[in-house]
């Protein structure tokens, strides 16, 4: 009995530590799970009250796979060079062709483009998270009846940063864009629709164990609009 009790305590302790750091495997939850767990839950909790009511985030195996595939575009030599040049970002940045400096690096842009393509998203890497959310997901006469319209972003930060801090910064970058999403459309031309927004978050830390543990954390975020 004592052995069984001790084993139970150890299992609970292991589960309690699961969310403290970002691992290479990202989320392990299956697609379309009804339970918000892992990084999706962390970002959801850090959004404003208004944004939390607009979007429901849950983990996605598809986003996990797409992010890991995108990592093939980031070579070890790139990471080492960025560290050696002191160009690794200490705060989370969205990878964009309109960003300056590190976040517009060609290798990262290639990774972001591959991620967007894999998720069949409607946005590109030319805008900030806020602009892309509003520009792509808010309904218009041209797209109001499009179902399952989505946007996908790639964020990057120093791999040494804690998971909670990383997800808080991701939430801050997404927050105002999510708040501005329309849940109802009516252009007075019999074009009427109601929407709900869902999404997911995945993370992957690429570490150079043979080079003093230099690492980058990549965060993928997907937000989709569906007609209800």
C-alpha cells in the first residue's frame, strides 16, 4: 500500500512539472480535443477578458506537425551565427517580411511561409499579428460566407526564456487583434452571418547541445473563423 501511494505521489509530481518549460516535441494532445491544455491553455489564460470571449484555443496535432516541418528551414549554423552576432531576440517577435532586423531574416521567413502553407492559411508573412488577424478574418462582402478561414503566425524568441513569459508575450501580441474580430456581419444587402473563432498554439525549442546549448524557441499560432 505504501509503495502504491508513493508511486501515485511521484506521478502527480511529474505531471505538475510538465508545463514549466518548452520542449522540442511541442504539444502532444490530439487534434480537436475538447480540453484546452498545454501552450494553448497558457495563451488563452493570458488574453484579456474580451479576447478570451472571442476565441477558444485548444491544442492541435496538425499545428504541431506543421511547426516541426517548418523547423527544417532553420539550420544549426543560422542559430549559432545569430547568437555570435548578439542578434537573438530577448522578447517574442513575429516573423514578418515587414519587420526590421532579426524577425525578417530570410531563413525565418521561409519557415513562416512553409508553416502558413501547411496550415492552408489565408494570410502571408507581410503583416503584424494584429493587422493580419483583422485584415484576413474580419468579414467583408467578398468573404463573409467563407467557412474555416484562418491565419497562422510564427513567433521567435531566445530559447532560454521561460515558457510562462513566452506565452504571455505571445498573448500580448495577439490580444488587440483578437479583440477587434467581428462575430456578426450584416452589410444591409441580405449578406448576414455569425461567426465563432477557434485556434491553437504550438511551440518548439531548437537547441544546439554541442554548442553551449544555444537555442531558439519558435511558437506557431493559428486562429480560424467558422460560420455558426
